[in-house]
C-alpha cells in the first residue's frame, strides 16, 4: 500500500497534467469529441465478460491453497478465452464498421471533425488488443500486489503524456494522433510487461496451450458473467453521460464535465490505493474462515471514509482557484457542478467500499440486481433531469443511482457477516 500511494500519486499527477496538455494540442470542441469517443471505448472494456475479475478470485483461492498448477491452469484458460472472445469482437467490429455513423452518434459534423469513422475503427482495434493482455493486472491483484498492477496503468498514462507533450512542440492538433497515442500507449506497456512477468519470477503462471482446460471455463465464466454485469453498471453510469451531454448540449460541454470529474476523481485514485487490496484479501480471509478480520477491516475503512468527506469539502472550497491554476480561463466550471461532483465522489467511495467486500466474498446477487436498476432507470432519469437542470441534471441522476447502490451494498454486507457469524 505504501508503494501504491507513491505510484497512484504519480498517476494522479499525470492524469491531471494530461488535461491541459491535450487541451493545448486540441481545441475544446475536439477534446470533447475525444472524451466522448473514449467513453464509448470504455464500453468495450466489458467484452472480457468479467473473465479478468473471475481469474482474480479463482487465482487468489488457488494461491491460498498453494496449488500452483491450478493457478497456471486458470491463467492459461483465461488468456486463451480472452483471445478468442476479443478476437470475435474485433471481427464483428470490422464487419459492422460501415453500418455506424459516428457523426450522428456523437452529434458532430464532418465539416468540423475529419475522418471520425476511421478514428473510431483504429481506436477500437488498439483498445481490443490491450484488453487481451490487461489480465496481467488481475494476476498481480490476485497475488495481493496492487502496486504492480497500478504501475502498469500509470506506465500507460505516462507514455501518453510524454508523447502528447512532444507532439504539442512538433505538430499541430490532430484528433487521429491523439486517439492513437491514448490507445496504443497502454498496449505497449502490457506487451513489455508480458515477457518480464511470465519469463521471470512468475514463470510458474505462464500461459500455455497445454494448460488450457475446457472444464475450468464454466467456473471462470460463471463467476465472470456476474462480474461482467457489475462492469456494465459502471460503464452505463460514467460513459453514457458523455454521450448524453454531447447530444443534449454539444461536444464542447463534455469538456467542463470531464474536467470536474477528473479533479474530484483524484480522491478516488487515492481511495483506490486503500480499497483495491481489500478485494483479494477478503477472498483469502473468507477462504481461511477469518471473518473477524473482514469485520474489523470494514470498520477501519468506514472511519477512513469520513476523512475523505472532509477532503472533498476542502476541494470544493478551493476548486475555483485550482481550475484557474490548472486550465486557465479556457473553460468555465460553475460551483454547483463541483458540489454535485463532490457528492457523487463521496457516494462512489461508499459504493466502492462495500462492493469490494461483496466481490471478495463472491456474494454478487445484490450487485446484479442493482445493475439491472441502473440499466432500466439511468437513461430516462438523466434525460429528464438534464432537461430540468442542464448538465447538473446528468450528474444528479448518477448521484441518485450511485447512492442507492451504496445503501444496498452496505446493508447486504452487514447482513452477510451477521449470518456467517451466527
């Protein structure tokens, strides 16, 4: 966790620096289009149908039992299944390429943005390739080494920052180049990490076709499908909002929304350092029947959450000064947007806290039910509230649904712990 604080701190700084540097390369309209495109790409992050998280839980149990052969079996089966699934998704994307008009989907014009359909196809291809190798991060999480998983993510962000910075010095703004840089950078990092990991210290987990076991697919997929539902909920909450804002108010309005989100998401980055190890540690403790550790851990994190509330209040108070220092006067962000985003962030902290415990326990039914609520209510609620309150209505709709999840997860977790104890 100490190493994670350092790495996540660097990642948060990079994350913040990417905004003004990319804004300096693209204009606010182009940047808004890219943010919307990127949010759509995040949808494809769910096309591993939860296999990465399924591997995380299964591998944690295998390592707790010191069954390295079974661990390698899980890794091999996941890797080759991912290759098959993502390969199929890519073929489907290529075949259906001409049936989508991304200008219509994003509410923009060919006169303003050139070659948008091609940009989307290239970004989609690189993003899918990254998904195949991204399971390396899940292995580090199963090994209870979240700092190494974070290092991979940070490496991708840093490479993007470095390249975009040099591009601002050497070329004029180009949305295609930005799309390639953002999607290619993490792929490069994972491709470098693959041989380092599997031909080094963790060679005992190296994927081998001979270790691919069809009988393990059902177990990984059964758990993975439920994680897939959880991923879909997160995608709907965060990604579709960019599209709604782009359609309702124009691509340029996506920019202030995302700047505000990035500012307050630094809190989530910090909180992630604390909560990320809890998932696999909970799986390990539950497997060893150490329920007291799970209970005491949840109490400690609940107290820590109060400190984050104080931090968020302070961030709201200084937000105007921070925005001015960060991005200058290019984009206006009202105080009301900052207040709502801070509230959303705090609801996310509580939501994330107990969803991690539930995922670690493998108790996913309530989460699946909550995701169903999101899928049904989010779009009509956000459209209705955006018509009433503008962009703030979109944030309010996310806040409402996120708060429902936080209450449900909190209640379910304590009920499960009570039943286990009895």
